[in-house]
């Protein structure tokens, strides 16, 4: 059974955090429990109050503790929330792709309304880079160029939250898309697989046609999702 006791020197904050986490995860401080105050914990662990304060702050960041003004610090969870990138890696690729579609269809509409001259130049370059990658034998390079084009469309929406969300999704999808291209031989008969759909997407964004851009993104992504489900 875990019990609190004096800590050894350095790094004290990490040790204090580990000891306090153990009290929570091993059930000694159940959810809803008010933990001892800083002074008590500092004396028990043999450290300064600032060390205890930093350890509590770390556990609050991890979602285990929450401070209630005037009431103290309480346990709100007995295990750390799984980080978003980890959850994405563990999720089914089709589930991730469905959410990607929701993000990118709206991003395409916004891009058509908000794109700047710099965005138009970047879109033309990204489409050309995808075509160039399609001329080569490397499936990974082709998928990277494809993702880069989609990233450029999302960036043209000028919404930092959408940009950040796409950045989280892309790594979780990359290997699955490389495997799909190889498994189904998508580029054997058509090295530039999907070029027409991507050209339609870029054309709609450049033209400022939000509805056409959304439809083009939806059609292209739905086609890939159907392939993923059938693989």
C-alpha cells in the first residue's frame, strides 16, 4: 500500500508529482476527495511549499486535480486523460477520416471566401507539386504531396483552429493512405490518381465559389473514405 513519506533530493518537483499522483491513481485519494493543504503536504514530503504547489499545478494540468477558490484542491479524476494525438493514433482510420471530412469541407468553403493572392500562388504550387510527385514511383512522396495540397487549402481558410486541427489529423492518416495506395494499386493505372478532383477543388477555391469548393472537397474525400472502408 502506498504511503507518503519524505523525499530524497532532486528533482523534487518530479518526485512530489509522482508521489501525489500515486495517491490518486492507487485510490488512496478517491475522486471527490479534498487533498491535504500545502503546508501539510510539504511537511509530510519534506519539501518546500513551492515544490508542492508546482506538483499540484502539474497534476491539475493532467486533469487529476482542480482548485476550488476558498475550498481547497480536489481530486476530479483517477487517471490521466489520454492526449489527443495518442487518441487519434489509436482510433480507427475511417473514424478519423470522417472527422477530417467535416473539417476540410468547411475549410474549403471558407478558403473560397477568404483566399488571398498569396494563397492562390500557394495552391497552384501545391497542385503542381502533387502532379510532380505523381510522376515519380514513391507512394509516400505522392501521399505527402497530396496532404500538403489539402493543408494549403485549409490554410487558405485563415482559421488557426482549423489549421491546428488539420495538423493533428494528418500524421494519423499518412501511413494509412500510403498503405491504401499500395494495397489497391491506385497509381498503377493512374500515377496522378485523383488529379481531376483536386484540380476541381483548387479551381473552385481560386474562383471564390464556396459551394463548389465544398462539394469538390466532399466528393474527393468521400471517394477516399469509401476506399478505406472497402480495403
